[in-house]
C-alpha cells in the first residue's frame, strides 16, 4: 500500500504574494488566507488580512473581516485552503498558540519566518497540517501554474 506524504502545491505567484505580505508587515506578523474551490485542495484566491493585534509576536484576524471572508467563501463555494501568517522573531514552526487556534483541519498552515532579516533578507516558507493538536510538516511544491 502506497502512502503519500502530505504536500502543499502552490503557484509561484501565490507563494511570492504571501512572502511579500510577510515582508511588508514586518516587524508585525502578517496573516491571511488563500481560498480555493470547496472539496478541493487548490489554493487560488489570495486574501491578505489585517493583523488586528498589530503585534510582532502574535496575530489575530479581525472578527468582522473574518466573518465577511467566510460569507464570501460560502457565496463562491470556496474554503480556506491555506491559512498563513509570519513569524518575525522565530523560525517558521507553529507555536503552542498557533496550534491551539488551528481550527480548520483541512487547511494547510503556512508559516513564513522573516526573523533576523528586517523583513528584506532570506526567509523560511514552510507548511503544516494541524489536526486535533497534532502537527505534521509537509513538503511545499511551487509550480508556475496548475
């Protein structure tokens, strides 16, 4: 029996937009969603969000913006395929707080670390599945198009 390792496949354009958002919001954490067709695993629509906490160590989606986003996704028959945020002082690995807030078991949780770069230098881009508090890192495959 063949068991496939979990993997996020994302376009170069979406990858670059997530990284650009992380760099632009540095030194605060950036956050957002990439929505895609419901029942699929294809990130398509980039939705940068405001970090309501405006913090370098914590992110929080604005509740009104999040409500609006979920209504839009429902109207468009979409779901959150990628939920992303940045870490500005630590590696791109989910914190205990990140794990406790992870409420979308079907989503890829992408973390971008801009630590020690002032937001402009090298970065880490990693993806994880978080289900019932269990964290599994997955391969990221960046493609030119689907």
